C-alpha cells in the first residue's frame, strides 16, 4: 500500500463503444498502465460507451452528418459530466470529429496524432511505417496527413490484403478473436514489413484484440495502448495537458 | 449481419471503478451477454469509472458520509448524462447507496437484490447459500437482509477463512489474478460447500476475476454476471424496468 501517493487529478472523458470490445480494451490498458496499488490511485474515466453511433464505413460513402452530430452530442455530455479532456478509442471515427471538437472547450486528444507522435518519440530511427486501418479511415486520409507532417513514409496493404483486413476487423467486431483471425491478421501485417515498413500501426482499435506482434525487428504500434498511455500521463500530471486542442491544428 | 434487429432502447448508467478491473469485467459481461452481430445492436452504457470513491472498508468503521455523498454525486451526473437506470458493480458500496438512490428519479438496480432474486429464479430448489464478500459488506448486512426476505439460509466463512478472503480480494485489486490467488479463493469457496451451502455467491465483484467454479453440484453465482444479464434485459426490453426503485423497498 502506498498511502502517500496521490490520486490522479484529471478525469478522462471517453467517447466509446466503437466497437464495444475496443473500449473495454482501452480501459484495461489505462488501468494496467497506471502505477497504482489501491483503487484510489487509479484514473477516473467517464465513458460514454455508445455502440449505437451510426456506421462509420457507410457514413464515409454517404452522409457523414448523423455520425458527426452523435459524436458532438457525446462530447458535450462528457464535458458536462466533468471530463477534463476527451479521447476516442476509435481511429475511423476521427474522420468525423470536427463538430465534437467545436462543441466543447476541453482538449480533444487525437488518437491519430498521438500515435504518430509516439513513433517519432519512441522509434526516432524509423522512416517508413505500415498502416492497418479500415477503408473509411484510409479514405479519410487522417493517418496520411499526420504521417506527412511527421516526415514519415507510409505503406498500405495492397487491395486484396486491405479487403481481407476489413473482413477480419468485422469478424472481431462480431466477437471472433480466435486463432484463425489472429493468424490471418498477422499475415497481412507481415506483408507490410515485407514491403519495407519498419513499424506497423494497429490503426483500428479492434486490431490489438487479435494482433500483438508482427515479427522480430518490426515494431507493432497499438493506437489503443498509445492513447491509453497518453491519457494516464495527462490524468496523473506526468505530462502537461495541451492548452490548444490537438485536433484543431 | 442482422440489419433488421433494433438497437437496445435504454441507456445503462454505471457507478463504476470499485474496483477498476471489476467495472471492466462488468462491461465485458454486458457485451458478451448481448445478442448482437454488429456494433449498433450493443447496449449503450454511460460509465462513471471512479476508483477515487473513498475506501469503503474504512467508511464502514468510521464516517460513511464521504462515500455516500460521492456516490450520490455520481448518480446525479449519470442521470443528467442520460442514463435510464443505474447499476453499481460493487457489492460493498451498496451499504452506502441511500443518498444516491434519493438523489435521482431513475431506478437504481441493486446488485444484492438482483443476485438473490436470480438464485430464486434459476435455482428454486436451493435452501442454503454461501457468501464470499468483504468484511464491510457482511457488516452492513445487505445480503443477510435480502436472503432472509427470499427465505434462504446463509453460510459465511469462518473467521480465519474470512480474513484470508479479504487478503485475496485486495491482492486482486492490486492486480494479482494469478494461480495462487485462484487456488486459495477456490479453497475458501469449498469450505462453504462443505458447510452445507448448495450455491456460493461471489458477492464481491473482484471475486469472479479469480473464481469461476466451486465444485460439481455447487453453483457459483457471480453477482457481476447476474447484474450484467439483468442490465441487458432491461436495456433491450426483454424485461420491464421496475417503476419503483428496487433499493427503496
């Protein structure tokens, strides 16, 4: 017991439920990454676990309005409930986040920017990264923009591998995290390494549920874990919360 | 895919973080118990994951006011955020729930009452149940009252087993869910069966993290799973939400 350790100061607001297991995985990572020996030393999170946010893949092909408005409503509820900053453990949904960012006065910490910054900080020698993400996330270009700003080159799966990756992501969403799905996802990650990627971003929060490594010498960057780690840092004061909103840059 | 299945109607408000892993376990149970094949068919939960609720064991020995007021504040925030009913996946904290129940107009579903009702519904032949719970939960008498109303007899661990059970619960809270903890918890559960219990209630939400069975012929009743199952039933309309507040009875 460490009676003198103080409780983390800031409350994390989580726009969650996209998908359900990914949010639980994010929360588990926050708990596991917190240096705590009793309940009171853990980070407070207010989580709107809302799996009923409209389908993001369909919104990218059609009308993004309902997704954007739903995320803005969630952000407002979380701020009103007391959250000091907001995170959203879903990469694809970051394509629809503009209204949510505008709706609140607390910082909205981007999983995309945070993941790319983490590569620059943790793996400064890396020049080319592979990306596993949904079709909508890739179509939105959010990772492409962040990587370009960071001076990093990008390798995407070829069309066939991307199609298989999407099938696997939706199998995970339906609850299948079995060995066949794991092996198939890893095979796709290895094609990125074969094409020159020195690290692979698990840029969809379903992916770390079935992928924990690529191969020796190629780092796997879990966007879920990076966002969880950063959230713990902000909540505990180990890192200063930005005063500007990262996603407004 | 089941495009015609509708989304669950009601939002579950969760007073969580007591302990952190137990809340994540509760959410995983809700997700696993929901009949869904895509995100939108899952249950929406607004979770105040607040591990910083003051220590419940100390509050039972001293001043319960701060715990009671903290829970009431959490309940109000959850109602304001849109929750249609409230649950709290922590048995011990139910000793301090009066102010929270009084603070809101939505039903507060008791894990204690729900667990005891579940035994009557699922195991109607059972007359004597064992209880694994914290010292504070036992001192508060919440399970004793509910079991008496249901006409069920109670077996508690002897003083030495209860002391060991508390040590194990706090080892789980500190992150230790290893084989030694599992074996020791199961040994205590078996002493309850040996003393005549036909079922054993895991009446602390840390316990299902390290105990999944007692022995053949003796049911293990996870209060976490019972509350999760009931929450899914209410959210999806499979069971009508009570109009009166269960914990106000």
